[in-house]
C-alpha cells in the first residue's frame, strides 16, 4: 500500500510540473529553447533532434514481450508536457518510435492557426493531437495522401493509446467545383487507425475519399462529422470498436463512375489465412450515428449510399442501436453472417422514390452459406425488412408505409409526430436507455420505436413542433 501511494504521489507531482513548449515556423529559431519568448522553429526537428524524453524497444525487429527502454534521458520535453503550435505552415509530421509513460500533447495554441500537410503516428504510445488542422492543400502541390494515420509497423512495433481530439481535416476547403475525377483521384483519405486503443472524437473530416477507417482493436470513434466523401464514410474492421454519435453525410460518385460501392459504415472479416470473410469481427457497437446519402438529392454527382453494409462476416456480439440511415439504396442496415447480436431502435428511410431501394434492415446468411443466428431485431422503423437466420427474433418493428404520418418532416427530420403509431410501441427489453440525441428513454407510457424518443414536453417553434 505504501509503495502504491508513493508511485501515485510521484505521478501527481510530475503532472503538476508539466511544462509547455512552443513551435513557431515563422518567428521561431533553431537556437530557441522552446519557451513562449524563444520558440522552436520546426516541429519535426523537435523529434529528429532528440528533444523529447521517451522510450523505445531495445532492438529491432520488435518482438512481443520486449521491455521498453529510455530514449533521450534528460531531454526538455517529457511525459505530461504540451507542445503548442503557432500559426504558420508546419509541413508533414512523423511521430515515430516514441512510447511515453504519460501523454504528450501536440495542440494548436489558442488564437493561433497552425497548418499541417499530414500527420503520421507510427510505433508510438501516449500522444494527444488536439485542435489541429490538416490538409494537403496547404502544400505547394495538392496531392492525395492519408492526412492523419496511426500505424503499426512490423519492424519497429505497434502503436496504441493515441487520442485525436477536435481536429479538422480536408482535402480542399471547398469541393463544390470538383468533377468526378477530382472526387476519385484528388480526394485524400481522412483518418486511418491501425493501432489499438485509439480515441478519435469531435473531429471534422471533409471532402475526402475515405473518411475514418479502423483496423485496430478497442477503437473509440465518437461525435465526428464526415461531410463529403467518395468511397466509405466509416470503416470498422477491428474488434471491440465503438462508433458512437457520428454524422456521415453527402456521398459523391455513383457505381457507374467508380468501382467502389460506397458505404456509410462498412466492415468485413479477415481470417488467419488472410482471406476476406474467413474470420470474425467481434464486439463492435454502432450507436446513435446519422447516415445521410445526400442533403441535396438533386446533385448530379451524388452516389447511392449503402448505409451500414457488413457483407463478409462473421460478425459476433454486435450492438446496433439508435442509428438513422437516410439513403437511396436497398442496403439500409445489412449483415451477412451475424451472430449473438442485436439491432434495436434504428430508423431506416428511403431518400427518394424508385430504385435502388427502398432500404431494408436485413440479416442474411454469410456468403459461404453459414447461417446468421441468435439475433434480436426489435423496436425499429424501416421501409423494409429481410430477416433470414436461426433464432432471429423479430418483434415490435414497424414498416414505414407513409412517412408523413410518422415523422415531422421526412426524409431529413425524423423526429416522431404527435399521434404517430411508433409512440410508446416498443419493448423495454434490450432497448437503449438513451435515444440518438441522448434523451432518456422512455418519455411517455412506453419506449418509442426508432432512433428518436419523442419528448413529453414539446414546444412550438414557428408554428411547428420541435423537441
């Protein structure tokens, strides 16, 4: 007990002594000391010149079970410190071979506007990236890149425990003049997560090819906005991922111009043999996400978005709840090879009449014929359902036949109307305790169907009901 107390006091003491350093590409100096009055000039040089006390593996190649050893002992920047970035162009940043005992934060100084072309975290631990703006358009030549990547490396080791907080990423600030060619060939990818225990939250990802892609385990992807993409909005291939309260909207370029079948969220398994569809993706939660095919259905470049498309299972122990899918495609929520999972209180609606569509909530066999099994489909609102499997429980679901009778202003405002058949009609069993807006359920005599729980104390705004 005494030893534990001593360790805790040392940690608290170190946190209290945390230092702040400054990087200013326009007014800093290579001879600076990193203080506010004498900032360093180049962010990458702070890493390359050994100014960060950190840890790394004793030798390469990395082998699981190795113990980390000190690197740059006595260097000025240490665990718990903050590197403040000032306005100016910081170029490309590579954080590599740096495993901290506690997080080091790289952040935009308040009131400043640092510009970064790309950011790579590789073989590293305990880094926080906060309030940064990343775009290849800041460089002299705008070329497609992955703007922010957290990667493992087979030689130098894995990455883990990284936080990406309130960052802004875009290929270009305004893509309204882009043709199909630019959406396919110039659009950069937003964020790639290969490491474990990576938390990406409250970020804006705009005008990209792929939005946020996750291969690592135990990822937390929360409250992000992906607006304008030409491939997939979100991908989740790692186990135990949480994708919560994200907004994915405005898919560009249809299948006739681009071989990629675009998804709001996509997953597939990879087995030990390296083949797609021979493994299991387990323990993923999709909660409270909004997927909108197109805010302007008349846009000639809009695609036909597959909402939640999981086509090459198996998928086990998934929770899919409180999501809204507004799309012009058959695949609203589709799982091919789903087991021991639940799909509860989702709303899936057609963006436009005619085909493709209307979108369904679908549970199907794996493509190799293995059955889906032990799935609960409950309290949903959708334009269609196709449920095929062993012990697939189908109850308290409603087919949307006349959206105007259910919703305030379909297809985009899917709050429930007064008197809607979906009110108080749900089962409490396995129902989420909050709705998509994190409003407590239930509000009335019972749980409402779909993603939105209608409040009991609505007010009127400009003549219309509003939550």
